[in-house]
């Protein structure tokens, strides 16, 4: 099984990818991170079959609808959430298959009325959303939250799992990534040890926390499963057919660059001897070795598309990052570099600089 834990720094949200047999699930996808998630799915050779949300979030907008538009994946949310745009309205005990594996749904209301925990088929992993955090839990003072219900949910549906079961939360604000049932039973100051429902209720009712900053935007959007209220933005640049790699670099295929060659700026970041070696260089390319690029960016127009090129695509990927950080808005890396260009039999020049 393939398992990846991804992180959105703006909301401190964890997104989880599980894959098996060429199929994948995403748990708690974030709207702004959809291009990242699509790139990872492509690189791992996985087809997204469903997005799962642990609850209607108040601190970020889900990427579920956006991912469905791009991949045809199904949107799965708790039936108790009352959301629109849902394909699978989940209930306690439901199974969500992917490849030869599955997740089992456990209803864990209390943080909100529609919270779910997803448990892997062998009870080795569970994804708890905000119902149980690492040494903490989600608040209970909005979205039909209830400290009594949350206490019961955590003890009956999460801490009842095997002690060795690893628990993956919806957030962490200290950089901690995982805990276990045994750890939370012993060390969770709100829900572990000898804490009873009275202790927990008294604590939660006196937190007096401010509402999340994005709550007024996030909750209505998540009740539409992330469908925009208006025109949806595109995930892809429009100046050329590009592919986003998981590294965050946009790539252009050699044939696509050949078709765009007259309209783009091309910066070759190899050393001078490489520019005229057997691989040659692209027509119209400007030689700027990578070590000199930062000091020579003024030679290029920030508003026009620019493609970075090198021998294999490694140095030019670094150049693409530097150009983007410098304010170039339309940047791509030539996939596979001059090696790939030559392999595909495309025209190159070998004249001197």
C-alpha cells in the first residue's frame, strides 16, 4: 500500500493519500493544494477514486469538488453533514474500497455533528480528523458540537482500537505527525488517563476560543464540498500545455515547446562548452549558466513566458524555481532537457554562443 502524509502550511492541515492496485483515496484535501495532489497522483501512477472529508471544516476549503472536476473522483462526506454535491453520503460502518484495501467509517461526532474517523482494514491506521488531535482534540463550541458526544466518540470509536494503531490527525500546530492509541490513552491531557466526561466538559466549556479566521468563508464553501460560488479558477496555466510536478515545477513537453518556440523566451542554463556540444541548443536560446542566472535576469521580460533548458532537466528545474521566486509569472522547465529533445529527433543548432 502507498501512504503519504501531506501538509498545508497556511491552515496546518494534513491531507492523506492512500493507494493500492492503482487506485487512490485522498482524505481532507485542501482547495489550494489540488495542483500538488494531482501531480503526486500522476507521478505515483494512481487514479483517484474518491475524496473523503472527516467533517465540514471551518479553517480551510476542501479540494473535493475541484478534484472531482479534474479526475472524476467521487465525493464522500458524512450524511449528517448536510452538504450538497456529495456522491457518497457516509454512515457508520460503511466501507470505502481502493484497490484491494478498504477504509471503514466510524461516526465520531462532537467536534461537529458530522465528524467521521476512517480506519484501515487491518486496524493499523486511523484518520481522526479533528475528533482526536495529538495530545488534544477539536473544539466543541460551534457546528452542533458537544463535549459529551465528543468524549463518548473518542473513547468508544477511537481509543477502543488496538493500542498499536497509529492515529493521524487533521491538524498539528507543532510539527508532530502521528500518535498512537496507547499514547493518547496515557498522555492526552483532555481525554486520557483518569479524565471523565465531567472533567472534559468543564474544560471544553471554558476554552473561550475565537472563531477560525476563515470560518465565514470555509463553512458555506464546504457545505458545497468546495464548489466555488461563482466562476471556478483554472488549475493550469493557459499559455502552454504544462504538467505540474510534485516538486512544484511546471514542465513543458518537447513537442509542445517546439510549437510555442517563437512565442517564448528560452534560457539555457548549461555551461558554454555544453551549448555547442553534440546535443546542440534550441533556436533562439540565450545561454546563461545557472551560476550566473540570478545576476542576469534583467535580460528577460517577466511578463512573457520563459522556458528553462539544460542537459537533463535538473539544473533547469532549479532555474525555474529561481525565476518564479524573482517574479516571472509564466515559467516552465523543458521535460527531460536536451537529452529528451534530441531523442525525439527535434531540430537543434550547434553554432557558437
